[in-house]
C-alpha cells in the first residue's frame, strides 16, 4: 500500500490488513496475489487506483462476488477515470475521494464517500455526524416520524432521536465555503480531466525514447485513466539511480514525488507500533517501487512550454551520462 489512509482505518478498527504485491508499470495490485491471499477470515478488498490508473476491476469484482467480499475502492487519485466505459468509484460497495489541493478538484481539504446502498449511506452519514443514529438531512427534523418514540441502549423510552449515538463517530463535515469551492471546481472538472490526459500523453511521447532506462506507465486495455501523475521506475543496470535523477530535476525546479509511503510495512509507525498484519507472498515489486520509483506531475496548469521544459530536462540529464 502506498498511502496510510488506505490502511489505517483497517488497523484503527482492530482488523488485520493483508498486503499483496503490485505489478510494475501499472503499480496496481496483482490479481493472482489477491486470490492467493484470501482466507476464511477475509471480509473485504480495499485497494487504490494508483495515480488514477484503474486496477483490474473486472477480475476483482468477480473475486468479491465469488467470495462474498466487500469491495472498497480508494478512488482518491482517480476522479474521472473509467473502466470498460464506467467511472471508477462506482464498482465497489463503497468508494472514497480526496479533495486535497493537489487532486483533480479541491475543497481545500476533505473528501467524499460514495455508495449506492441505502444502509451504508446511513452508516457513513452517522460516522460523519458524531455517530448519531438520526439520519435527518441538515435543516430537517423527524424524517422517521418517530423522533420521540424510540428506545435504544439503556436510554429512557422516547429519548430524542437526534441525540442518540449508535456509532463511534467523528465530526467530518465540510464548511459551506469549502462546498462552494467544490461546486465551482465541478464546473471545470471535464476540462481538468482532458488537460491531464493531454499532458500525460505529451510526457509519455517525450520520454518513450528512454525506455532503456525507465519503466514507463502501463494500463489495462479497458482502462481510461484520468491521470494524477506520471510514474517512472529506474530500471536495474541504468547508469544512474533514482536519487540522481530526482536531485537533478530538483535543480531544474521540476517537482517530483516518490510513490507515497512505498512499502508501508517498513514505515516507522508500522514498526514502532508493531502493527499486526499479514503479507501474502512476497512484496518484491513493492520494494522496487520503494527504492526506484518516482513521479512527476501532469496537472492541468502545465503549459506546452512547461511540458517541453520537463522533457528537455530529461534529455539534458541523459546526455550527461
């Protein structure tokens, strides 16, 4: 797993995450690895579409159906991505989306949860709203017509349903100002996605000549990614390592990122807290990603001149070898 927020809810609920290796190029979870990881105690598959690149949804949805598992899509990097003509985030029982400033659209912070299940919708809203049992929308009362007629827990009969709490919830609501920003961003979303795809293509075409040195991004035939970034892995035997290319790009004022946490079980908090987990098979590709992978941006604000500058900066680095 590349980002803590995909894993931490599992740990925080006293469950045991099971880690499976990824495929290089797509950087998505290996399907055969998932099959081998499933045990009688498995309850859900919870994975991300890495940097907007849809994982093999056909295969994973089929695995979930055959094994009666929940599918939770971490769609935070993938707003606007499609698989077989259908938007990612609409395949799972639940999916999540991030509105952090760097993402496809932003509300400054926060995110969203998607589901088409009425019961899950109530549970998610309860967790958002302090864990309360009431499901009335903001500004409405007594939707259930039984506000003062319930008896739950050890509360007295008729206790106000608006102040009955059935979950260990949080306070996770956006402000009106953030929501207004998000609505305005939604109006631009199609253009944002189009520009991200265009920028990705420019980078791909410009860097394809260096396949001798880098593993370039790959994607499934049925996938139509709404790219969050452009991933590169330095190949074994290259005359440079990740640190050298990243530091060079830094001198050219070109931002780079590693693939977030890399191998998360090697992060300090996992080790220091002795987080209970299981690894199915080996995480050899995950370790390669941790050591040799980085990514550059394809965000909509990049102009043709900026993209050309990025490619020519790679040219100048390679020419120095």
